[in-house]
C-alpha cells in the first residue's frame, strides 16, 4: 500500500472557486404603496388625550403657612438631633476622663 502524496499549497489554491459576494436579505425592502403606508400609519397612530387641567386647591397664603410650618418642624428636628449628638460626645468624653483618672490613681498608688 502506498502512502498518498501531500498536495502542494498551490494545488489547493487552484481548487478554490471564485464566487461573487453574496448579498444578505435583511427584509428591509418595503413593497407597499405610499398610500397604503399612510393608511396603516393613520390607523396605528396613538390617540393622545387632552391633558387634564388641574385647578389649584390651595391658596398662596395656605402654601406659605404650610412652608413656614415645615421649616419650623425641620429646624426643631435638627436642633434635637444636634443636641443628642452633643450629649453623646459629652458622655463619651466624660467616660474617657473617668477612665484616665482611675488609671492615674492606680499609678499614684503604685509609685
């Protein structure tokens, strides 16, 4: 049994068939008439309702009063929060001072 002879690369190149470049069909051709397109577009166009007119139910004075009330409530809440934070920092500082005093007393007794 004989072994097959290897083909030269040039022989493979001769075997290729020249094909024209193919054009992909993307379904982007529209065959409907302009009148038909306009009719379909008119049918499928969304109907936009008229916007509802909202009549203000509060007067300018009522709005100003509510705004002032909200600012006062916000200011009171911020002051309470600041007071709580200050008290927490003060308590932590006093605890640190007390711990340091206990340490100083022990060191003085040992000395």
